[in-house]
C-alpha cells in the first residue's frame, strides 16, 4: 500500500492522470484488504477476551488453517490460554487437596463473612459436632445454640476459649480458636472447634487418682495408729478398773471417750479403703463380648428386684449381633451400678420403668440405661461424675466415678441426659 500510494503521488505531481486512473482500483482494493485485516484481528481479540471473561480456557484457536496474517496472533492466544489453564488446574488441585484435608481432620472448621454473617465454609466434622446439616449464616446458629452463638460473636481474632456445646441433650467441651483475614475488601473470621471433652475427662480422672492416692495414704497412715492406740487404752482401762471402783462416773466417761475415738478412726479407715478402689483398676482383660449376653446376665441378676419393686424392664437390642471389645466383669459392674441407681430413681414413679438399649452411633457401640424417675437438675448433672459427690443420704459418691474411670480405660466415655420430673439416661460410648 505504501508503494502504491507513493507511485500514485508521483503520477499526480507529474500530471500523468491516465496512469493514475489505472492505480485507483488497486488502491481501493488495498484499503479494503487493509480494513479486513484489522477487522479479522479485532474479531480474534474479541473472541479471546470473551473466553477469558467466561474462564473458558479450553478454547483452542486454529493456527494451521488460519490466514497467514493472524496465525501468530492465534498462536499467542493459545499460549496464554494454556498458561491460564495450568494455573487454574493448579489452583483447583490445591483447593481440592485442602478441602479433603479439612474434611479428614477431626477439627470443626467454620468461616463466615464478618459483616453479613454469610457462611462461606463449614466442614463435615463441624456439622457432625454441632448436629446440623447446613448453616446459611452465622446468625442461624442462635436458634440451635444461643450460648455458643454469643461465644462465637464475642471471641476476638487471636483468642481461644473452652466452650460448652449442646448436641442432642448432650453437653461436651470444645476448644474454640478464632483468626481473621481479608480478601476482596471483605473481612472473614475463621473458627476452629476441637472436641477436648475426652482429653479433659482423662486429665480430670488422673488428677482425681493422684488426689485419692495421696489422701487415702495419709488418712490410713494417720488413723491406723490412733485406732490401735484406742484399743490398747481400752484394754489397759479394763485392767485398771479396780483402781477406779470408787469413781464409776469417771470410768464410764473414759470408756465412752475411747470407744468414740475407736469408732471414728475405724470409720475413717473404712472411708479411705472404700475410695482406694478408685485407683485399683488400671488394666483391662479385653475380649469380644455380645451385648445380648450382657443384657441377659443383667436381667437374670436384677429380675428378683424388679419383681419385688414392681418395676418394668424394657430391653431393646436393634442388632442382635452387636458386640464390643471390653472387660466383661468391669462392664457388668458399670451396668449393675447404673441399673441400681435407676431403681432408686424410679421408686416414687407411679409406673416405674427402666430401659436398656443397645445400638450403634457413628459406627461405634452404644449402650443406654434409661429410667422414668425423678430426673436431675443441671447442677447435679454437672457434678454427677465427681468423686465423693452423691445425692443419696447413704451414698458414698464412688459409683459413677468408678463407672467413668472404667469407660475411660475402655477408650470410651459415659454421658448423662436428664430432665427433672421425666427421667434420666446414661449413655456408654465404646
């Protein structure tokens, strides 16, 4: 085009109009061709921009059959698309990898936009932990657990706190940690929930064992000599009774005093010996045991008591082949303890009933002992597994503490559900 226009300019200056007229059709053809060339390039660019806009990095621009003038342009577009495709694939792989990791970990993860409260991420562990299939916004949590909702809102980034979470009438402890990040001009809060109930139970049990060991040792070492001395004084007093014949009142006072010392010291020894049993169980004799056998043995043992007290016992076994790895004698001791407590709880019920249930929960064996008795207050439920705590006038406070220790040794747990006036249930998770 440059050469043609230069020639036309020369002919125009020289006045060679007849030759100039012959060049005009060529000039027009070249202008149209030049326009079409740019039009093709513009169309190619528009198509490339469209593929970028819709993230269609799989689009391929044909280079081989393209006009020569756009072949290099199409090749460049293909190279850019390939680069974007690789970046997108890497990001998708990283996202899927991170997603699978977050699904596999036992920690609940929740992310939400701080201003709107819209939840952007919630893994399966948290759904299982809270017992919810889906949450659209963080504010939806208020209807399910108002206390936890307030804790989530009040906890600042960088802080952590142990909170109580209620799930299906069960309460467990979770360590909640919060951080925050900003992206696309929005602030997000990322919260991690770690179930620490079992860890706290194990730590608490070990602390009680240490306390009991020290306490029983000191009590027995201190009281044993007193009991022995009281018995010795009693014998010597009887031997010296002849010297006090003229003072019968003094003799009686001494006898009463020494007798009181002896009884109280023996009582303290019995007290220490009773609680020492909490530390005796350290090893297990595990074997496969069927729940039906446990239930049958328990029913045979408790049937006379049920008939005497007119208590109905309901046994529900959803899977006749339900089994667990356990120390049979210890688990039977736990079940007997729970049933005896249930008998005590239903003694004032018009239609006393005790339920024994065997099933699976989250793939693990679960045994439930329930009653329709008086139930328990939240304060009692909070302290029910603490050694020495008892609501009975003659209770030692050792039974449920022993049950909890046995379940912890089985790598399981025991939980309580109760409503005042309606009854209680103890859940044994293996």
